[in-house]
C-alpha cells in the first residue's frame, strides 16, 4: 500500500517518482468531486492536473456521480495512480459511500494495484475518522452525509493540510480547541509538505 498525502500536490508531486525508485507510473485517474459544490473557480484542481501534465503524467477524469461500479473497477486496473483533489471532506466521503465505491477504492489501494495521491481533502478522507473536520463551517451542510464521521480507514492518523496558510487559521483554531475530546493522531502539513505512507512506514516529505 502506497499513499502520497499532500497538502498541495502541485508543490510536492516532483518528489513522488524518487519514492517509487523512478519506476514508471504515469497513468492517473483524477477524481475532482470534492469540489462539486464549490462556489468559486476550482483553480486547485487545475493546479493538480497541470502539474501532472507538466511532469509527463497522463490523466483521465473520473466523475463519481456518473461512473458505474464496473467502470470504476476497470479504470483502476488500467491506471498506475488514483489521485483525489481537494474540496469538501464530508461531501466526498458521503458520495463515495452513497455510490458504494468505498471497497472498490480501498481494495485497489490495499492490494497495491494503484498508488494513491491526494491533495487536501483527498488526503484527509483516507483516515479512520473525519470527525475533527466537522467544526469547519464549510462542511456543515454535508455532515449528514456521513453520520458516523468515519473516513476510508486506510491510515490510523488524520491529515491537517495548509497549516502555513493564514486563510485556515479560524477553522484550525476550532480543531485545536477540540483536541482534548479526540484521540485520533494528527499530522499537520504545510503546503510544501506531504506524508508518504508505504505499508506501515510513514515519512514526511518537504520541499523546504
């Protein structure tokens, strides 16, 4: 199982190939559904897609709202990397579970069939719990989509991205405020950092 959990993939993607021993891994299935309800232009999705293209990767867009289970299974057999871009954590997890795609995605990652990469929410959803992010005002309209507040359960810690970005001070202040009532270990990442998970090993990658 290999996961590259970034705060901002466009700033850290160049570090992925060396982690793989520079073995070919160029075909990417890109899921951008976390931004389905964004009220602004989704520049962060474009940033991820453009960085993949710049570095020679070939991306295929996957829309979880319309793809069938059989087609998703087939796509994951044909690509090297599954990338999930940023946006709403609760909406994205809710969509995956509503469409009954959770096992398809997690089985492909656990088996090593695909390498998982994520930006922001894409990195946050793979933890056992997403409860800490229920305090984000932008997530409130989607909380009912995941009543048990459980993520995909691939890792036993949570990712808190964008920690050097002042725009997130208010939301993260609420997370820190509620730390005494939550036991999930957390890794706080700046936009130039990523957590590399290879089976039971965790390594923090930094561009600085």
